C-alpha cells in the first residue's frame, strides 16, 4: 500500500498522517472482528465434526454387530 504524505511546516502534513493512522486502525479492527468470527465458526465446525465422528463410530459398531 503506497502512501504519500504532503509536506507540512515541520515535516509531513499532520492531517494526512492522522488519516492514514486512523484508516490503518479501522482495518485492524475489522480484521480482528473477522478473525474472531472465523475462530468462532471454526470451533462450531470442530464440535460438529467430533459429533459426526462419534456417530460414525457408533454406526460402525452397530454395523459390525449386525454383520455377525
């Protein structure tokens, strides 16, 4: 991300720098929210997978009994 700041009295233009800092902070906040959302979804999917694996094990055991 190429950023250019205009020159100001004592260096870079303060408004340009502050706008950039706020925009980076907003992106960071949105990314953190998305990360939390995805982590929550991953935890739910992990629980569903464990439940499905338990059901599969039960069905395999039942199938083994019925096959005898």
